[in-house]
C-alpha cells in the first residue's frame, strides 16, 4: 500500500513520479520504489511492476525521521533515467530468456511472466526473476517426469511378463499341483517323478534344501547308471559333465534350457513379501513340459489363477498328512519335563542359545538350528539329532522348512516373532508348518504339539484350529531384472539405480494388476548409497542384490568395501588368517561364514574383480566347521554345569 503521509503524496506529485510509472510503497516493513512498465517481445506484451536493484529506501521507522528534503533527495537518486532504463532492459532480457525456455519445452511463457505485474513484494526484480526461473524449472521437471513416466509405461507392460520367458512360452507345459500339510509326502512324490524323468530341475527355497535334494538325486540310477546331477545356488556351483538334472535355489532357475520335469517347492512362497517374485518367475518361466507345484493347500486358488493366465492345463492333487497331529493335554511348563525327540522352538538366535543352555543343564545333549547358521552347520546339527547323538533339538522356525528330522513333539517357547518391523503373533500358516514337523512318518505313530507355558499352549491350539487363509489370486510379485532397468534407462536417460527402481515400481504398466512390481526395502536403501559411487547400472544392480545382512555391522562394512573397490576397478582378494577363527566369538564366526558366502556369490557374477571364489567356499566351510565345533563345545559345557532351579 502507498504511504499515507501527506508529505509523501506531495513529493510524488512534485517530482512527477506518477507520470513515469513510479510509485512510493510502504509494505513488508520497508519503504520502496516500484517501477511500472511493459515489454513487447515475440508478439507478447508483458506488463511489470517491479522494485529496481536500489529501490528499497528505508525502514518505516527511519523514513519517518527523515526530513522532507532528505526524502526528496533519496527518491531522486533512486528513480533517475538510468535506474528506469536498467530495470527495463533487465526485464526485456528476462522475458526473452523465458520465451526461449518455454518454447523449448512446449510451455506458455505468459503462464510464468504474468506474475511480473501481479506479484506484490518489496523484493528486488532479480529475486523475482529467480523465483520465476525456479517455477519454470519445477514445471519442466514435472513435464519431464510425466514424459519419462509415459515412456516407461510404454516400454514395460507387466501383462506381457510371461511372454518374456521365451523357452517356457513355446513349450507345451502342464502343471501338476501336489498340495498338502507337512508330512503328507508331497515332496517325495514330486521328487520320484523328477528322478524318473529324462531331464529335470528341482527348485528350492533354501540352499540347504537344494543341497539335500541334490544328494538325493545323486543316489538315483537310470538304466544302470547314476544320474548326472549339478548343484546350482547363488554361492556354489557343482557342475557335473553331461548333467541331466539340476538341484537349484529358486532364484537360480535357468530359463533357457528345456527339461522334461521341473519341481517348484514351497509354492505358497508366492505370497512372500520379499522373495515371492522368484516363485512368480519360476511358475511363468520354468522351461519344463511338466511342472510340479509343491506346497501348502492355501496356494490352490493362486495356482489355478496362474495356470489359467498362462493357459497351462492343471491337475490338482490334495494329499493328507500320513500320521495324526495332536495337541498335548497341557503345557510342558518346566525344562525338566522335556524328553528325547522333542524340538524346542524359539524365534531369535539369542533365545535359541539361552534355551539350549537350559536344556543342556538338565543333562540332555542338544542340536541347535537357527537361520544365521550356514546350511552346512544346520545339516550337521540336524544329523546329530537324526543319529541320536543329540536328544533334543532347539531351533527357530528354520526347522519348519526343509530339515527332515525324527521329531516326536514340537514344543513352542513363544508364538510371537519379530517380522522385520515389529513383534507380532505368528500366522496360522507358519504355526501349522512348524507343528507339522512333529511325528515323522515311519518313525512316530503321531506328532505332538505343546507350548512351554499355558498361554503359548492355548495360542498354538487356537492357531492350529484356524482355517488357512487362501493366497491372493492376483498381484503376483515381479522383481526388476537388469533388462527392465536398461529398457527404462534407454527411454529416460536415467542412470541412478534408485530412480530406475522407483520408475519400475511406480511407472511401468500394470493393466489389470495380475502381476505387480516389487522391490525389497534393502534393495531400495542400498540403491541410494550405490548411486554415490561411479558404477554402471549393471554393477549397481548386482551389488544391490548381494545376499548379505545389512543390519550386521561387519557384513555391511564388507559390502561397502566391495562396492567401493569395484567403483575404483580394484580386484578384491581374500587374505585369510589361519588362526583368526579361534579368537572369535560364535556370532563373529557365523558372520564370517556368511561374509565368505556373499563373496562367493559376487565372485560368480563379477569374477574379474572377485576372483577368489574357491578360496571363499573353502573358508566358508572352515568357518562352518568351527561354528559346529563351538556349538558342540558349548553344549557339552552347559551339560557339565549344575541344573538351574526351575521356577
């Protein structure tokens, strides 16, 4: 608003400022001059009302104290012909700049330039210009984002995902679903069909399961000769010459080599938040004439939906458990009430080791199984239970998948598990899978289930009565491949892995939502850090997938070191210390074992920079043996201690 002081009005009149388009304004705690005018350029007439560079005269409090003559002198100095011309020229240059910029991006210049007259502010013209430039920058970025989003949508259509598996698409495939609870013989039936086939692949959720079924296939003979079988996991390759059969982890599926039979185990993992995409890829891409889908009954509707979408005929066989499963009448209550053949289940490494010590102090020999252990250690510990060297096995729900042990009774210490975000009650499906490990067919007449305390006992009773929730029949996870990312990069020019993954998640075309894009939180977090390094998209993508626990400081540090070395094109060699393992805690040896496995994983994918794959595997085996030895020593030590008093 114009200052109300009568002297100011007189001054403006006397100095003839109004005729020149100059106003004296008091606003935002300032007294200033504003020059009005217009610029004609490229057919546009752009009016402006702006403050020149020296247009701010004083704060109101100081202005009031100035004599009339001093005010007139200051106004005269700041509103001369030169000041008017400089502002007009700067506005003209800015208008030309904006017209050219807007023409380049197909935008309307007046959508931005109209504010030169409309913006009521005491800030100098240069600041106003910068604000408008910033607005234009945001508009260009929005437009570019929309263009890139549209180009991404056009480049990848997830409805066409199955067609990306060329060999599977051309084969006349048939699905056979073998669905049933644990101990229903479904995997055995599928493996029999695989063993009889001329060629085939077994796809496992775990390295341990791949290893067990690899050894199972090695014992098979066809036409008087043993099967030629290869083992392929992320961290290990045992390639047999002329192999007809392969045991593999599901992520390592070879989609290019056709076979007679494929067995996809634990098919209900389609619904897994982090790994479900590997099962989607296996169902869509397994290049086998007959594909066995083995898993829990709640996967049936999902399998039927997939078979229909892929236009593959489907047979469904629902198997029943071979022996009964029953709840014990009451909770176990005390450690001394445990008996040989029991499997005690806890949900963290710390709790497993605590219960292991308590059980051992009762004089029992204990086998220990939890997720942090390598497959070799888990198998060695399970074997101790199988051959009777250990009376009781104490483990996490790692027991629920794969390990075949003669468990008579499952005893739950808790029904609450950390899901990666918070503590929550385990789902009924997991409760059933764990409980189902009790009562191995051919060894025990029935399987028994109990809680260690009354509350856990009753929760397990309720969970086992709960009706299984069927898997969803759409929204099947699809993870980005390097080909996907290169396709997005080609149409957008983007090289940031984090942005490419974001585009994959938010911009690709998902017409009916049957297939849906997914990435893990780990990969998203890693991508942002990897983008700070001079790596190719392919290198960043590979590093984002290294199977290493980022929450373990030593493993995270190793991963970061490998990424930095790769960015500098340095070869990373392993330099083992023969005595190092003997000075480590159990946790440190476990982590060392996992670190060597992760190096081997990288070595198979980037051998030029991580060449010590065989050494890594050897060191991993040595660390596994050390872990197994330490577990046995700790078990023996606990057994020598006096029993704790039972509460």
